[in-house]
C-alpha cells in the first residue's frame, strides 16, 4: 500500500490532524501504528502546542502530504491549533487537489457541520476571547462545515 500512495512530489503519504487529548492514546495511535506497519509515510505532530499559529514545519508537512486525515473528536474544536491546521489542509485540497479524509471519532458529523453538540461550547469560548479575531472564528466555522461535507468515516458506523 505504501508504494501506491507514494508520489515523487510528496514527502509524506499521510498528514494526520487530530485534537490530541481525547484520541492520542487510542484511535490516533492505533491508526499511526497501522499505517507504519504498511510502510505508509505518516506525519503526526507529537509536540504540545502552546501558540495559536501553525508552525512553518507543520504547514510544510501539510503541503508535502498526498493525503490529510482529519480526526474530529469531542475536544477537536477547543484547539485553535487544530482549526488552523484544518484551514491549511482545506487550502491544499483546493489548490493542489490534496485528498482529505475526515474521520468522525465518537462525534456526529452534523455537530461538526453546524458547530453544535461538543463543538458548540468551544466556539462560544473562541468568540469570547479578545485575542481571537471574529473573522478567524468565521473561517474556522466555514472550514468545519466544508470538511464535514466531505465523505469520510464515522466511528459510530463501526460499533
């Protein structure tokens, strides 16, 4: 499978965008292990994120990936970092035709689309923070809606 995904212009086969706390030690780690077992070159950011802007290294890794997997989970929307990565992924989808695969891990895709359920409160928080510009919050909302409409995988279908 690794050779099927490899491309001379792509440094990574898969970039994984995830919220961290609620999926790092279960779903995400199992996905990364399964991909590595199949020699799929995967980029996953293991660092603790303190800033709001995505680093140049992360941005470059997204651009250098053939596929991006977005793991939407309960805590995903609380991370401005994840939301900024999401916007970069969608930019690469639009400009470079990058394949994007959303995974709805224990969240309803409609909650992602409409920022309801576990996605509601983080947006109330983001909108209340003076350092977050309203236009950024709207970009995140639009990005979540766009990504939620891409055919993906819903963990509720596999229970």
